[in-house]
């Protein structure tokens, strides 16, 4: 090595001078930590391919593989290095010498390595978030099973609209999460393709078996075009986009829990562990976890906006701008994973107040639509005419301080005659049945509606969705575990061949 330090060797001879300030500014070592374990595996798989093709001798290959095998799973990177790849080569040269370690980067570039390592980390994080989403779905099922039969006022424009049930409302959240999970599993298929072998962007003349390397690293296939393989961060942008959508759904749930746990609503109480008291007002029980999830949604949207802004105007192939997308990805993944976990746990702690729900559903004239439907069905009034009649009855009830039932009993004949020319009467028992919230729901016949009779069948279907998700998680985790075993086996085989020779 002739007195030259390792850092100079790795920087090459093209650049004579360096600036610590500039190096620190362009270094990614501060956020490369999550990639380090993947970079080790990439180097292992690549070296196995080089040895098998005869591009690297058994002795040199075995030395590199022995060094790589001895590295810990988690590593602290030297902040003075440029990035995880630079750090790893420094360590290798210091450990086994440049005559062996100098072959590590033969036929590959930092460009295809970082694209590959990012995909490996993203796929693991996606699996983790899908697992957390499965627990969130299980919590929603728990709420539906325990409180599903309770009536719940439904809102549009945050005004009481029509009655529904806790089951119907929470199942809508289940379906939203299920859609998010579907996006994550579809995303996984596009993430899990290997860029290795693309080198800097044009491919390499070095004999590297791209398909074999991809298989050893647990990928389902290859990114075809070598330039696209290193330059595309579409998988990263799609990831943060899917995370945005998931976080928007979580934020909606969090917003409802904040409202519902307030005195003004009083529908639910959250578990103490997901609440906090005031530093000055001892009576307070603040929904701080729900509020933080709501805020984290904004943070994830911000990370996604930053990532898209970086990617929007880059010339093709690799640019160091791409490096700056990585910390935004990590923060979006971290915030989403913790938010999903905490929402699952918090929902499992929720207690609904049946008395308050029954009281609230009985107020606000939320069955007015069903009275209009009754006028259409039983009395041959057009819906627009029925809407006009019931609207006037509601206004009269509000002005007189009475109920819709009382207003209909007193004024239906008069109002209907003015609107339709016919004095319509509904007997008291029928009127009461039409305006009863829970009885009204039993009249709903449209698929996916709030009729309680649909709940049991829907619960069965929701449980099947969770079972399918469990199967997907098991399949993906098993494949990654098997590929790691295969890689370790190939590494040991190469090292044994050197010992025998």
C-alpha cells in the first residue's frame, strides 16, 4: 500500500484535494445505518457470483467472504467516511488487505448497491407495517364484536345525519385499512426486484449472474434496464405515497377518537395508557396519542412532498440528489409504523358508553330520511315532494321545541295537503316505528348498508381477510429467511473450497 492511507486509495487518483466541510455535506453515513446489513449481504452474493464465474480467485474470494461473515448484524458506521459502501471497503482493506479486498467492487458500483439495499430495507419495513396493520384490523374486529350492536349517530358535515351502528362505522375503517394493506402488498411486488448487476448504469463486462445474485438476496426478479435500475426511485415514491394514504386513514380515526372522547360527545373513553392529564387542571384526560397520530400524518405528507420535490427534475441515471430522499423515507416509515401500532393498541382499549349512544341517536331527528321514504313507499309521494314535507316538519319541530314525531302527529296532514293536495295520515304506532333508529336500520336492504343483520356475515368475511394477510406475511417472511440461509450456505461452500485447495 506504499504509505498511502486507505481513504486515499478508495478516493482514487482523479481527485487530488478534499474538503472536510464538503465531504461532511455530501456524506450519507449519518442515515445509511439501516442499509449496512443489506450491503454486507449484497457484497456476499456478488462475491459468490464472481468466484463461481472465475472472475475472482478462490483465495481472494474466500478472504473477502470470511471478512464479510465476521461482521455483526448491526454496525456503527464511522462518521468520517462517505457512505456505508466506502466504510465497508475501508474495513475490508484494513482486515484482509487490498490484494483481496480490492476485488470487492469488481463489476458493481455504489449506484446499484444502494438501489438494491434500499429495496431490501423497504421490503422488510413493508412486511413490518403489514403485520402492524393486521393487528389494527384485529383491534377493529374486537371493537365490532364487543360494541357492534350499539346505535351510533352518523354524521355528514359533522352534523347528525342518519343513524348507524358501531359495527357499520368501524367496519368502514376496517375496509379502509384493508385497502391500504392491499396497496402495500401490491407495492411489495414492485419493490422486490433486484438492480444488482446494473453497475454504475450501463451494466458490466464482468461475468456476474444477475439472476443468481437476485435469488440469493431474496428478490422475485430483476429490474430490467440497467439505467432504470440505478436511477429509478419510483418504488420509494410509491412507498411514501402508500404511507400517506394509510396515515390519512389513521388520522381520520384519530380525529374521531379525539372528538368522541370529549365531554361534548361522550361516546368513548380511551385507555389511561393512551391519555395524559393536564399539568394544571387535574380533571383532564387528554387524548394525546390520538392527537400525535393525527399530527404524524402531516409529518408523513411532508416527507413525501420532500421526496417528490427532490426527484422531480433529475437527468437520467444516477445523481447524488437521490441520496437526499433516503432520510425522508426512513422518517415516513418510522412514523407510519409507530402510528399503526399505537392505533391498534389504543382501539383495543376503547370503551363505548351505551347510554350516551342511545340518548344521542334518539336526538337530532336523524330518522327524517326514513319518514320521507315512508311517504314515498306507502303514500305514493315523489321523493322530492316527501323531502319538502319532512323538511317543513323538521323546521316546525325546531321552532316549537318539540320532536319530529310530535311535529308529524300535529302537522303532517296539513303540510302534505299543501304540498301534494292530499292530507296524508300515518297512525301513531307506524309513525313511531318509522322514526325508531334501530328499527329503521332493519329496513336497509342495500348491500353494505347499516342493517345489523349484515354484521355476522361481514365479520366472517373480515376474519378471512385477516387470515389471508397472515398467509401473505408467512410466505414473504419465509422466502426472505430461506434466501438468507441459501446465501450463508453458498458463502460457506466457497470458503470450504478454498480450505480444501
